[in-house]
C-alpha cells in the first residue's frame, strides 16, 4: 500500500482538494457578508435544503456542533424567519426543523453566486476538460461515500 502512495500523486491531490475547499469557503464567506446569516447558519440551511426536515439531533450531527449550540443556532434562524419548528406528522413528540421560503431563497442565491464564481474561474478551460473534471470529482465522491459505508 505504501509503495502505491509513493507512485501516485496522492499527497498533491489531498493538498489541492484542501486548498480548493479553502478558496471556496473563503469566497462563500465573502458572499455571505451581504446576507444576515452566519457561516454555521448557511451550512445548516444547506443541509435542510438537501435532506429536508431534520431534528435538532440530526442537524447537530450533520453540522458537527453540540446539540445546545445547534439549538441556539436554530433559535436565531427561527427569529429571522429562515426556519420553523414543526411537529412530526407520524410522531407528535418529535420536532423537526423546516426550511422556510426566505431560507431557501438565501441558500439558492448564495449557491448561485458561488457557481458563478466557479464559472468565471473555469471560463477559459475547454469544455471537455470541465466535463472530465466533473466526472473525476463524481468518481471520487462515489468512492468516498462507498468507503464511509464500509466502515
């Protein structure tokens, strides 16, 4: 296994992914300055958009924050009409966090601006290379998800 790592540019791939992630996060923070939400709130809203209604516990696991911190986060988002707490239809004891239209609108706008940034960055890259990048990233994500499920 060690020989394989030496033969392949794994260290450079990891470094590039880390750097790309950092640049996208930095650009995202710049975009968020024009909105009334914090980075953790944005991350929480993204999860709610992607996964639908979640309990505080589920959301705290996804955003890697303590349950109490997530509760405070949801309280602030609820005050800003971004989310609301709703009783689960199947089990009235369970409360789920529901994304409201204003929260969806903010998420869509920010993601659109991040995608526009990426579009500008890749503007002079030939289409077939962008397609290849997309395919390779999809493959990497698929492999990572598969690896997570096997542990």
